């Protein structure tokens, strides 16, 4: 096999079979159709990554999983006649042609239709017929169709497509209230005028433009929350420049005005637009230090696993009891917390706490996330072995169902979804319930150790649900994770006492109010939204942004860290407005702006960029932008026009540090 053929086989196993695609005819088609032949030559190396890729006319070729999942959802027979709306490159039509008898495909962009027709003919897909036209009107000449699939998102199912669907036929289409917020819908025609509808999960496609879809001017952002009478972008950028507080040196410039606006907030949430930008980490560290010194904050809670952060917490609070074995932050993405910028904050926290005599006033460092399924499980067992051996024996039986998946918790979720293994929810929840029932007894022995064990038990219960849910690709897995993180924050505040104040470090997508973004329209919630609902004005949400520079990120999940160049911001984004304000770095008040017009002019929905541990510049618009309303999403916005990647730590312990140092290897 050649290089592409081998990559194609890996793609099928890793991205399709592993995520639940079971239709053998579809898998066979995906194994044979050469995706590299349907994209530009310079993108061929990315052909079998599970990601959309750009093609001509500003369109994209869908990710392989979506093509396979939508084809499988049609439940095609070998004799089926299929109508496809949105030919694009022709790749999905080629896949359909290997499963069905005849494929009729309509494309509204003439250049795409002609190119796809030539490509399909040259590759020998003789049972695919391409036409340039308005796909929302279907292709009545060849109706009725046994199946119809639409590769663009519309406001509803176009009536002509329902009319052209045969009785007993199936139609799959993304629909939603805006061009960027969609749910994949499966429609079955059961009789002349009878249809059933079934939602298959949230997706994102280009807008379905046509007489029965969105208008020709369908934007890549959703309908604004107010009439689109916003000023011209250059005038909004000028307003931002006038209202912004310039920021020069991160370490030494005053941030008194920001601290005054934060006031007596109990929870301050500090975001980041990437997971690997030095300026974001350094500015968050500066704000955190000031909140500790001048506002009495004693909890730093971060988007990291509880056991890893616990090792850091032992170090910074000078805890004498032994920490959990191992070193902190050794799994992907190691650079997210194992970097020079975080190390400097950790050393500052240790030094600060060394001068605080009362242990209860020392600043703790805690992880909010839930990925540490097995590390947390082991921590629960270690704790119970010491305080309640009988309970430890019960826990081992209950948790034993999870142990075949010890090295790969995601494999557990995969097996449960495919029906190959029983879910362990009842057992892990029973273990958590038992620990809660014995709370008083355990706390009397050692409150701090009990908190650690209890939270690890919560992680096991939440992670078990999370790994099951994530293989459905639905909003449930996101919501489970953010609910878990917020509940962990609440546990910390309750444990540390009613006067406790916490600063939270997470990505913008977690701490900016989801209700003000397209996430909320998809039914997703996040920590910022939950914090506002729980704490009101006592929750202060700070977002971060950048235009260009470098970032530490991977090309694929579990891939090596690379220093990648961040592309200049999209023309219709908030980032472009901030760049055009022509201030190198600034703080912009949104809850209490210098000028009232700032909230008004920025309340027209725009694109916002989110770069996680994976960054794919080649598909940036499709994979890294979402719609948001900035003044409703954040209370404050901090901008750095040019940014730089974090500095990852090497694999040696810094000379002269104690044995308790958490980052050594």
C-alpha cells in the first residue's frame, strides 16, 4: 500500500470505527475513496486527519467522520437512488456512489460543480451525476429519491426536498435558527403527508443558500442580537481605541483600575484565547498575585486534573503529609501547565505561603478538570486503605469493572457505546455515595485528606459519564465536563470557608458566558454561565485575545507540541476590531466601560477565535471560530496584538529546589 492508502485505513479505524460507525458498506467505501484526490495538492498531507479542509469558492470538504456518519444515517441499500445537495469537491458523492446505485448531486457554485464533475469522471465514478443549480429546490427530474443528504445548514427542511423524497425514504440535513448553529436531523417519510423527525446531534456546516434556504448574503455569523445598524468597523475600532486602557509592561504597569472594577467579587474567572500563549499566562499570573495580596484571595483553581494540581498544592502550601506519588502534568498536553510561566507563579505562591503563619490562610492550587479517571481512582483506594480498609475492599470490587481500560479510559467509553461492555455508572456512583455518607467520620480524622479523596471519587463518577457521553459527539459531554468543574469550584469554596475568594484559570470558551455565544444556542453551558447564575455580580469574567504571533499547540490530539504561527484575525471578528484599534496591548472594561457606546457597538454578534491544545491554521475559520456577543460574554477583555508561545519546561528538576518540587522528572 502507498502512504495515502495506509493513512486511509488508519483513518477508518481511528476516526470512524472507534467512534461508532458500524455500517460495513460505508466503511468499505471510506477505505477505497481517495480523499487526497478531492483537495488541493498542498493539503494532501492532511487528507486523512478528521478535519474539514478548504476547497475552492470559500467552501470546505467535510471531515471524514461527518461524511461517514451522514452516509450511514441514510441506511442505504445497494439499489438506492440518492440526491445530494452540496457537491463541493465531490468526495461525499464518491463515497455515496460506492454504497448506492445512483447519485444525483446539485451544487450552487458553478466552478465547484464543473470541477467535481471532471474529477469524478476522471476517477471513474460513472454513477454520479452533477448539476449546477439551487440545491434547495432539489432535482425534480429524477425524483423520487430513496435518500436525500444535504451538506449545508438551513433554517428548516426545504419543502421541495420533502416532496422529492420517496415514501419509506430518509433525508439527513443540518438545520438551525442561524447559519452557524445547527442540529443534524433525520427525516423519514412514512406516508404521502406523514414524516417523522429525529435529532442526531449538533454539527456545523456552511449555510444552505437558495430560494428555500438562507439568502445570498448569509453571513458566517448568526443574526445579531440587535438590529444590524452597527457603525462601520473602522468607527467601532476607533471607539475601542478611545475606551481602552493601554497596557505596556505586564509586570510593572498599574492595573489598579481593573482591580477597582473587580471590587469585592468572590470569584474572578481569567480566560485565554489559546492554551499556549505566554502573554496570557503572565497577565493572569499578575492579576492573580494582585488579587491574593490586595483582595485576600486564597484559592487558585485551574483547568487541570485534580491529582496533578494536588501535587502542586502540596508544594506551594508546604503541606507536610506525603503528596500522591508521581510528578505533575506528565500527560498530553504537558506544555499547558508544565511551562516556565506557570513555574514562576508556583514558586511565587510557595514563597508567599511561606510567610503566612496560619495554614488556613495559605493560597491553595486546585484542579477542576475530570480527565484523570484512573489516577483519581487510585487516590481513592489509597485513602480508604488508610482510614477504612473494609470500604477499600468494597471500592476495589466496584472500581474493578473499570480496570480493563486502565491505560486508556477513552477505550472504556468506546466499548460502552458500541455495546461491548457494561457501563459502570451505578458502581462508581455508589462508591461516591458511601464516602459522602461517612463524611463526618472521615472528616474528623483528617479534613484535608478527606476532601482530596472525596473529590477524586467525584472525578471518577464524572469521568465515567464523560467518557461514555463523548462518543456520541453531543453537547452532553461538554456540559458534563463544565458542570463538574463548576461543582468542584463550589466544593472548594465551601471547604475553605464562607469568606473564601477564588481565581479561576480556564479557556475563554469555559469562562465566557456560554449564553452569549453560539454554544448556548446549541444547548451548551459552561463555567462562566453557571458562575453568573450562582454568584451574580460577585462573579467577574475576564476574556483574552490576540491577533497574531506564535502559540504552543499540536496538530492532533496526543501529538507533539509545535510552535505554530497564529494567522492574523478574520475580517469579521472581534479580534480584527481590536487589531484595527492600533493599540499593542490594552484592558477594555465591558461591564463598566469608559464610554457607554462601547457595549452598544460591540453587542452586534461577531466571530471570535478559540485555539485549544490543537491548532489547525489551514482550517481556522471552520475549526477555530465561533459566534459571540463580547459585552455579554465577558465583564472585561484583555488584548495583546502580538503574542508568543509559552516556554515548556525541560525534563529535569530545577537545581536547588526541594524534593517536593512538583515539576521534576
